[in-house]
């Protein structure tokens, strides 16, 4: 489409500038370059509108955590379509999400299975952060599961000046699932548990008490919380059928799986974290990518959880034995 825009601009340029003075030609070149940019934007907008017209219709039946989304209800259908079509308009974002889903599926699903929870809960993490472990919200919620600091501490995450486990993929996943399990135990429904995760359990208790219903679809909640559940449902539908919705990503195109081993180590004295990177035989940047919860270059004496790629286990164990002042307490 860029070539179409350039061709149009070129015809206009040569038709009007054949006998022009050099200064005039330069000005008109700049003018035509600007026009090319405008034409490209117009073509892009037209393409986007065409893509919207070609979008697949919403499914006839839809469920989230085994609960049917009542698409026959006009309000529910409108709320779902709002989230569904906004995602479909952004194929670039969907491509990234499918690839990240492949990257983190195993580590999150393993924890879900271990805790015997519903597999659909992985889509909540996607709604929270687009599976970005480094995500920080305007409200300073952090990590893949978007814990605020106080909630993270309450749910057992280690959060200090030197370590913030909201950014640990494994630890934050464990804490988020534990929190969701408590919410499900209280409210008896996964959709209500997810709504409480978003709005806070106090606000949801108040809504249930004052509105005399425990059906999510009958509750009047903050708009963001109402959208949140439908957003999760839309993510599930699209990521379960990416090819159907115009994102034909193969498994071989997924980002490299986040496959790590956890070690508990003890440091007898303050230590620069580059020592750990060297023991893992990793560039410092890669070490930090696997250990986003480490927030400072130097860690004081104490006990820490660290993560290493599976393939680096043997060299790490060999090197750490000869590293003064650092001891492995536990693997796994």
C-alpha cells in the first residue's frame, strides 16, 4: 500500500514540477513527502475499517471457568463485544499475546495444576499485564499479576528495598493463585473471585449485600470490574482460537519458554549480584530477566530465592560451590 501512495505522489510531483526552479522543487518535494505520509495514514485507516468488516462474528456459546456467558442478554452481549472487537482491531497486540502465552503457559499452568485450580485463570494474568512480568500500573501495581504493595505483602510476597517478589514470575503466580483460591472459597464462584481480585473483596461484599444477588451478571459494579470479566472471556476465546481470528501463529513461533529452576541460597555477607550472574554463566541482563524480583546491584546478607534456566543447572552448582560466602540451601 505504501507503493500506491508513493506512485500517486510521484505523478503529482512530476506533473507540476517539470520546469520549476530548484528552491521551488525542494519545497514541493517536502510537500509531496508530507502528502505521502498523509496518504499512508488514510490507506491504513481504510485497511483497518476493511478488517473490521471482515471480523468473525462472536461465538454462539461462551464460558469462563465453566460458567456460561449469557450472550442472549443484550447488556452482556454488548459488554463482551466491546472487549472482543477492541482486541480484534489490534492484530499486532494479539500476535504478541499469543507468543507470550506460549512463553509462560507452562510455568503458570504447572502452578494452576499443582494447586488444583481452574485452567482459565491464566487468562486473568493476561488481562492484568498482557503477561509482562515487568508491568507497572499508574496505581503502582506491579508484575504479571499486578499486585499492589500491601496486598502482595499480605499474600506472602517478600517486598523490601532489595527484593520485590511481585516481579518474580513463579512467586507472584503462586501468591495470586493462593489469593484467588481464598476469594473463591469466600464467594463460591470463580467470576466473583475474579471480580474481587479486580475491585477488592470489601467492595464486592458491599455490592452483594446491598444488591441482594450473588450472580455476577446481575450485579452493578464499577465499570472497570464489569469490563474486566468480559475482557478475560474475550482473551480466552481469541487465544483458544487464534487462527480463526486472524492470528495464525504456530507453536514454533512462540517466544522461548520461561523454563527455570528455583534455588534457595544463603549469603553470609553483602554480595554484588554480578557474582550470581557469573555463577550461572549468564550475561547480567539475562540474569536479571530471570530474576526481576532482585531490585538492587548489591544484596545484604540473608536468604534469597533465585531462578536459573534449566540448562544452566550443572554449571551453576559447580561454580557456586567455589564462591565464598554463598551456599545453596535448597533446590526447588
